[in-house]
């Protein structure tokens, strides 16, 4: 089985890109399943179901979505094996721009859209910088100039990635992506023992454990203070 | 120069002198090298503490690899100007949706040519455009092959983010940045690393104002340009500053812009122009038109003499309508004698 991890900011077009890519894969007789990770809500599973794609969803609820992802990924892989899939896709929203659910030796794709503003590539961390493929969407509604500036910014934060433009509505570019993400000679049975490409953000403080009160008296553990420039006044 | 040397035995200052463009790499990756100019890039990265690295999600390996890749790409990118330009685009026939061979052998479009593409929605225009964009090599669903200058194209057209084969101008495009016209053009010029920035910007403004009914200036925010002005600026910018040799147009609306001049501007900037349209004026302005049916190219029609005559008539009608538009704009009353 092949595995690919799709990630990207909310509403960047991940689901549309994946659906159009699956269409192209299906035509080549490749069976694909999707596991969608999100935080509080998603109805993308209905879209996949409608398209006849086996799907499971996982909501992280009160947990950090990326920690939730990595704690479940091996079970997800076994689900895909049980269904005899040729290709398992995981889709997760990058909710804090610092996230990166990518695993070493597993294809990682970041989906990001032209509308998000030209400084966005700077703001996104490992999710963009350590992706193997960067898909840029919504190119049909911004000017050619903005498209060129945007992709040059993406290139300077991740020069090694393949950048590809996809129109999620017409599917232009999705066939091309399908040839890059699936390799019939690749066979992955488990991700046990594999490593994340980059450590996930960590925090362990009283608020992680459900504290709601504000004030220094209630803060314990991994707490850091902003520098506001008035430290000398104290 | 060996890779290791760049990273670990040349000072950042020397690197900057040799490759001035790496300043963009530093700034886009939020690397503040001030005070480290005399150290090597590796020494600079080594100064980050364990805590910094975790805190700011710094991937030092990736940054080193990235810098080398970036320098390599930029050298190649800057070198392109001297390379052979794209003179022609050739499409070799593939299959339609039913698997029948397309009804042509090959179509060659030369620099300066205008080709229109017609066919109902869903007939396969997007797929044709995607085939060209991806420089298909009998490896897409249509089985078409694309040649550039009669040769199999370089892989860079597929994978490099700075060298895309095709620039697109479509009907629902908007400016989304909050910048003035001059800031916007400067940004684009910088990303393309043009040397004579001011001159290029001046040329674009002049060309755009020549296309638009209403003039605008450098301090106008791009988001407050009228529809016609926006289109004029996009077309002028694409003609003069875009890196892509092929321009794909998805209809140009009639309002507020001289479409004939727009096409002439693109063609005279050495672009190959492909235009999906059902507007008779635009379709007939092309030298040839490709008819798409059932996912395949069904016919290639040369615009004949009769059609050229029709075009002249249509242009007269268009002029009349444009004239009325201007009269209305200037507060005049319309007069039946105009016909």
C-alpha cells in the first residue's frame, strides 16, 4: 500500500484537490481510501462517501490535532491494509501554522491557496517547509502576477519541493499530481518505528490540564512570558 | 564550488557578494544574519540554541539543503534569459473521450500567433490547457504530446516553481493584495529579479493605460481599479513581466478595454497566445481556431477571407458601442445619426 499525508490551512482546498486526484487514480484502477483528521467538526467525510471513497474521520476534540494524528496513524494504516487499499491518503488541517504531521519516507503534500496572502509562506512552519510537494490552489481567481509572486515565495522557503498548481473546481493539474503521489513499486505495511519529519509543538502547563483561571498563581509547568519592554519597571 | 564549501567555509558576506539574491532566502526564512556576516552559514545556524530551534521550528538540515538548492535554481533561472527562447509550441494528436484518435496530426503554433479554442462547456478545454501546462508526453488521459521548439521539452517546465510554461488570464481574476499599483509592480519585478525595475514598471503602466478606457496612476490601490483598468494592468503585466512564454486567455470581457490592442501587446511581447472564447470578435481575430468535441480536437479551422470581412463589420459595430459608452460616461446625450 502507498501512503500520502495531505495537510494545509483550513479552506485551502485540500478535499477538492484530493477528490480530483482520486478521480484520476481510479481511472487507472487504483483503489484509494481517505482518513480525515480535524479538530471539532468536519463533514468532508460525506463528500468522500458521495464519491464512493472509503473514509473514516477522527476529531481530536480537546487534544492537539497533530498529537492526536500521530497517536492514531498506525491504526489508520492497519485499517487501510484491512480494506486492501492500494493507496491510503490522510488529510489534516494545519490549525496552528506550526503543525506538521509528516512522516519520514511517506509522501507529504501541503495544500495552500493564492488567496491566503503573499506573506503566508513565511508564516507557515514545517507543514510547508518540509513538504515534498506543494500544491497551490485558487490560481484562477487571482492575477498572474500574484500567482508568480506567491509561488516564488513558496520556493524560497522550500526550494526542494515540487510546486504544482491545481484548480480544485475543474481539476486542472490533479491528474498530474496523481502521477507524482502514487508509485506502484512502493509497499508500506506499517509506520511503526518510522519517525516524524519534525517534532510537534509541545506544551505542558496547567492550561493543558484544564485550568481556566487567569493569573500567575495558576500557571505551572512549561510557561513562558512575552517581552513587552517594561521588565525594568518591576 | 563544492556544496560543503558554500555552507561551511565561506562567510555570509562573501556569499552575499557572489549571490546577491540570497538575501531573499534569508528574509523569507526569517533568518536575521545581522552581526553574523563574517561567519559561515553553518556557523550562523550553529548559534541557535536547542531552545530556539524548538521554539521557532527551525530545521537546520533543511535550511542548509535549501540554501544550496535555492542558489542552484536562481543561477539557472537568471541564466534563462540567454537561453533559447520558446519559438514554437506543437501539439501531437492523442485520443478523445471515446478513445478515437483526434482528427489532426499535429498543430504548430509559433511565437506571435493567436489561436482560439472553441467548444461547449465540459468538452475538454481544461484538459487541453492542462496538457500544455504540464508539457504532456503521452502520459495524460488524452495521450497528447507537447513539443517546444520541435523538441521534447525540458523537465523544468513541469517542476520548477519559477519557470511555468503557461501564464493564465481568466475572467474571474482579481487583485487580492492591498498595495498600490507601483508597490504591486515592484513586488512582481523583484520576484522576477529584473534589473531595470523602474523602466519596466513605467512601460507596464504606459501599456496598461493605453489599453484601458480610463487612465490610472502609480499611487492607485490595485483593489480600487475598475474592472477594465484591472484587466488592462493584468494583461500589460503578463505581457511585459511574466516569465511564461505562453499565455492562455479565458475570455476577455468587452467592457473598458481595447481587446485588439491587448492581443497585439501580448503578441508583440513574443508570447504565444491561446484564447478560449465564444465571442465572435475575439475568435475571428485569431489566425486559426481549434474546435473541441468529446474531449478531443475535432477540427482546426483557418480563419477565411469571408470571416475576416465579417470581423471588420463586427469591429465597426464594436466601435459604435464603445463610442456610445464614452459619450454616456462624458454626460452626453446619444444621437440616432451615430448609425
